[in-house]
C-alpha cells in the first residue's frame, strides 16, 4: 500500500483509509469491527477515521468510537487515528459546535471511548457559524500543546475559511489545519472549483469521503429497483435523499459508460472510483467505509491501479454530460 504525506503534517498515511461511519454499531457488531480492522491492517491500511457522532443513529451513543477503541487494544501503535467533534451529541445548547468548551469536552470523551491518551488527527466536523475562527483555532492549538492531539484538521469547511484559519495560525504561531475532509467523487466534483486549488496552494491534504457515492459507484443500486435490504439506503432516509440527487437517468448512463471502461481494463467500477480520486493532486487518503472484511480488502487493492493522464482525460470525457450538469 502506498503511503502518502498527511497534508501539511510530517507523518504518512495509507492511500486508502478505513472509515467507521455507516453501519458500525448497526450491521457491524464488535466482532465484525475487529475483523474489519485486522483485514485493513493486513491490506496495508494505516489510517482509521471515526467521529463522536458515528453510531449515534443506531443506539443513541457514540458506538463507532467505542467499538474502535476495543478493536485497537494492543495495536494502537499500528494506526494513524483520526476522529472528529463539533456535531450535536445531545440536546443541550453547549453539546454542539466548535467552541472551546464543547471541543475540549468532546475530545476528552472521544479519548475515553477510544481508550487512548492521544489521537493523531483531530478534526472539526463542520463549520460552526456561532463561534469565531480565533476561538476554535486557539482551542485546537491547546489540544496539540497538551499532547492529546498530534495534528488538527477540518471537515466540510469552504476553501476561504480554511485559508483564514491557517492565516490566523501563521500569525499567532498556532497549529494549522493540515487536512480537510470533503464530499468528492466521480459524480460530485464541486471541490474542484475552489477547495482543491486551495489545498494544492497551501499544502492542505484532502481526505475525500463518500468516494463510492454511498454505494452508487460500487454498483450497489440498480435503476428502477428498490435498494437492497442490507444497504444504507434501506436503513436511512438521508441516504435515499442522496441517491435521489445522483441516481438519475443521466447519472446511471454515466455509470454504465464508466463501468464498461473499467471492465475493458480488467477493473471494477468501485476500483475506478478510488483510483480516480488517488490520481487527483492534494489527495492524501481516500476514506472508505466497510461493513465486511472483504470490502476493505477490495478498496485497498484499488490503490494499486495508477491512472495515466491520458486515462484521466478519457474519464472526464465519459463523465462530461452528467458532470457538467451537476456543477
């Protein structure tokens, strides 16, 4: 497995990472989580990503962090561990947001659930308009100074705000945002307008999420058919809304063209989706979910396919009718 620089950080991570959102705590129980983690390690995956809200939709608690903490016992040193805080974890007015008060408390609770005394990458899960960038960045810097966090990043931040936050960090000598997570895949390319150019210019690593478009780019959903009973679309209304946006006749037509193109080269559509992301400048690690060990193994194998500049041009041509419509 290729190891890449984690954005502006000094450490390296696997080109493909393991995400624990989705069905951890639902279809994936503790035994399954351990099996998936070991399969990831065996495949060369070193980056594991979680968040304090993952699993709350199943049991009302931060199940994914708890399960990951148990699975990491004895092997914590083998992974670069990232988690996130900011989204609502309770009904109280201070149980959400990127204020110093909430983030500090969220970090302590994540460390307890993960059963570790530090995380390698702590990320603000989303932009909080009610808190100043100065307060958030100072709190993140204090986390790094405490030794409980090695590096900090953002998620779902616009390019201009990351630029502002890192400008503050440079001015005051605070820890900068070394990475950002964003929704980016073959069917969703808005990040190319401003976010990717900013990442390249400032050395911020991009960690794309939903690389397989909630299973759409893995051939999980057939046009005109109900979602499989064991799929995320069957379980969550938000996933069905997601598919309603991308699983259009035009989208399926593009998928058919991409699938045929990948098959002619001995690869699957899912492998193409991951390999395409890894060919994009500034991408440090593609975060892939898994509800079974074989899925993370397959995702990891996709990193071996290196697309040429000519092939990337062909893919853009195949996407052109639908890609331009959604941008």
